C-alpha cells in the first residue's frame, strides 16, 4: 500500500470515529445541519494548513461560512472570493465578516521577498524579465502582486539589508487591514449597509505559535463607521519570536 493510500485510509478511519462520536454526543445538531445552514460569520482566511477557522474558534459545524485562499486576499475581479462573500452576506445574511491573517504566512513572505528582490535589481539597474505566462512563477507573482506593492511602500529608502528592515508581522497586519478595507468598500458589503443591515467587518491575526487570535481594531460597521474594538491585552511579544 502506498504511503498516500495509508494516509487517506487513516483519515477515513478517523472520519468514522468522528461521525460516530458526533452522532452520539449531539444527534440534534446533526439533524439540524442536514436541513441547512445559518452561520452568522463569514471568514476570509489563508489556505495555510495550520489555520482552521473552526478549530481556532472552537465553534460547532454550521457556525462559520469560510473562504480561504493564499494570504486571505480579496482581489478585485476574484469571482471565487466575491461569490463566497455575496452568498454569505446576501443569502445567508451573516452578521460579521472576519478577515484573518496569521503569523509566518508564506504568501505574505513571498510578497515581501518579491518587493525586496525588485528593489535590489532596480538599485543595480538590472532589467527584470517577466515570468513565462502560465508558469508557476507567473501564477504566484500575479496572486501576490498586491502584497508586493504593499511591501514596497514599507521598504526603507536605503538599507544594507532591506529584507531584515521589513518585518513579516508588520506586513501581515498591514495586509489584513488593507483587505478589511477592500471588503468593507466592496459593493456587496455596501449594499448590505444601504439596506440598513447590521453587518461588521473585522481584521484578526492568528498566532500560530500560541493558537491565539488578535483583533487589529481596524473594523467597520458602516460607511465611515468604525466597528467596536475587540482588542484585548496580549502577551504575543513574549510568546513568539520576532518575525
Ligand atoms: Zn498564510
């Protein structure tokens, strides 16, 4: 048996255990979920395998409608993210939207590195050849382009080691804030506010080393109206190394 077959067999075994335990502990919830869903939260998070919306928040199935992509982006014209947001806000009528980044994000780091490499080549007067259309490099470069642009604005004008001067944690927070703003400024969210709906958009960061969530206090609950702050005292600086 190949190792992937063994892996998948163990996952199906685990599912049987999970299903039996679920049916035993909360049969009413299983029946309710079989009839439909009524989540109150929409979660836009990273695809990273370490950051699960349900596990991080400890909620029951049916509580959060989730869309995940690399580095929780909300690009203009991204039909997948827009469709998920549209369905969550206007069909499921969620009350809160969480944009959740996380520490050690590979997508944000790639954007940071791309910004640094561009600047270093620029400083040397080197021309940068665009990657071959459709290649791995081209696909990733297009996806992280907004993060690269954001990182470029944070690069110091002169530094012997620009990568060292940038902080992944700082860029991660900035990217979450930008994404919160983009979601809040979207026609989909504004339409809900125009209808007088009670809907707020928040930015959180999940700390992989502590499994704790941190509110960035950058939320909105209407056009130009700040959402209530959810931030609380934290000890993240002591519990995680500087990124
Ligand atoms: Zn990530």
